[in-house]
C-alpha cells in the first residue's frame, strides 16, 4: 500500500505526467544555484534563523520551563560573518561581494569553543519543527567541514532538499491542478526562501502537502485509505505547529464529499478528527509561545495586549482596517509573493512579474488536465478557508507589529501568502474556458524556466556585477 501511495503514475501525455518530475528537478537545480549565488545572510532574518537552527542542531530543541527565551550560545565566527555580510550588503545597494572576500570567509574556521551569547528573540516563539531540516544539514555539514560559513550553506541545502521533496509529494498526491501547484511552488520568492535558513519553507511545504492530500482525496475515484487519513491528521497537526496563523487551512478538509468515505461514520469522523488535529497543533504552538516569549521585548511602539484589547472592543473597525489594507496593497503583496528578493530590496523586472501572475491565473482558470468540476459549495469552502487564513495573518501582525489603534497593518510580506495561495486560485477553474493540457504544461514549464533564469541574472547583477 505504501509503495502504491508514493508511486507516480505515468499516463501518456505531457500534461498528465511531467509536473511532479519537472518541479522536483527544477526546484533542486535552481535551489542549489540560489544557495550558492545568494550571498551569506541576504535573506530576510536569515542570521537569527541560522542561530536558532544551529542551537537546534546541538540538541536544544525544546525550551526549558521557567527559562523564557533562553539565550543562545553561538560560535563567535558565525556571529561575526553574519554581522559582516548583513551590515555591508544591506546598508547600500551599490556594494558587491568580491570573490576573494567570499573565499576568505569560507576559510574562516568554525572554532566552536569560542562562543558569544545572543538572544533568541522572537524566533523562539515558534516551535523547533521549522528548523529541523536546517539543523540536520548543519550536523551533516560539520562532519565534512570546519568552516563557519559552510554551516550556513549546509543549512540552506538541506532546506532545499527536504522541502522540495515534500512539495513534490504534494503535487503527486493532488493528481489534479498539478501545474498550478508547480508554478506556485516555483515562484522565485518561494524558491529563494527554500534556499535559505528560514523556517518558512517548511511551513509552505507542509501546507502544500495537506492541500495536495485534500485535493487528491476529494477527486479520487476510490475511498479514503488508512494512509490517507494518517497523512491528513499529521499534516493538519503540523501546519499550526510551525505557524498557528495557518490553522484555518484545515477547513479545506470540508471539500471532501461524503461519498469518498467507506461508511457514514467515517464521513462524519474525517472532518472532525482533522479539524481536531489542527486545534491540537494550534494549542501546542500557543503553549510553546506562551512559555518562551514571556518577557521578550517586541517592537518598542507596539503593545500586543493593548492592541488585542482594542481589537476586541472595536471588531468592526479592526476588520475594516485589515480589509482596506489588502484593497490598497494587494498588488504589491502579490508582486512580493512572486519575487522580491534579498532583504526585500531586489525586485524582479515588472514584465516578468506580470507574465508569471497572468500564467498562474490562466492555469487556474483554463487548465483542464484532470481538473475537477468543483461544486459551488466546494469553491466556497476553499475561498472561506483562504480568506480566514489571510485575515488571521493580518490580525497577528496587527496585534504584534502595529501600533495600537493604527489605521493600517504593518509587517505583511508577500511570502506570507504562499502557503494559502492554492485556496484562492482553485475556485477559479471554469469549464467555459479550457486549453490543452499539453499546451498548459509547456506554457508553465517555459514561464518557470524563463523566470528563474531571469532571477539568477538579477541576483548576479545585484550582488556581484
């Protein structure tokens, strides 16, 4: 059963068979390229994420009760490299990385006995789950090299491999809308983040795996298996454990028709246990955050408890602020979701962004490759789950990153939309507009390769030329 569950069937046409393989090959190839081309610590918050991953790699994965936000003992060599590259390359877009400078940095030894104490900060607000791939990479990398900088590259490469495999499995299990999922997962921003020490790629990978499982179960001609159920339970628990704001994604399980269950009891049981797993994951993540973030200072102008109190007493005003923020800034968020690299200071050319966005829209609407005929109620569930997640992302940033009573939301980044993006595009499929599956496959593959090659060129121009 497990071999059958993991096996990729090979129908006759390009549209049917190529998406998972194309994704995996492209993600690994360009992910490795981004790992090397992107200078050290030129991904948002990568220094603190690497520090956390290094701590996890040494076995400190769980917070000690009674010791909120424990300080991290990081090798001085890693901290020095982070300071060097972050300060110089982010302070001026005119600065470039010199080959001899990078070679010198790679030669610097890790020297793990010389340590500095650094605060874990808000990274301890999330469980260690998102740092496990990077921690494993660091552990393996240290066996083969004593370079301080190789710690970062090992973490990046492990992140690429693990998250690419999970998304590949998501596309395989979805069976339908495969090229849409492929193109979403190969946005330059998604791939840029995978080739970093950030925990966000694992959040996206698990979210895609859950949604792929839901789509596959909802559209399959067979009944749900025990392996399907186990995978749905595990992923619905892990999504909020990585980031609780994505818990509403679990509502997508409601699109599975009762006929896919072997009996009436399972039809009722399935959504209840999946949603319960998501609630349990959210509660676990909340307990973690409550323990480790007590006493951690946030943004000086923000008082989360006061902001939450304001939102509770002014729910309508808060909802209007969040909605207006998306109305005003949604084009910018979408552009960032597709590709704004570096510390959000390196945009892709506008024609490339427009081409990619239009291709995503076209695939969502017109790709008829085993595209399911979603019922109205199923489309509504997708839309509601996506919208609730979108609002919760904004609400969290409104509480934790925005001054009390502000008429705007601070801190939203386009990459936060990636885990929920399939939910907002799947309902757009239409029988009135359709295109050949092979042509859709060729279009998606061509646009992806052109965009990623352009991204490589942009990164080289930004950091080296």
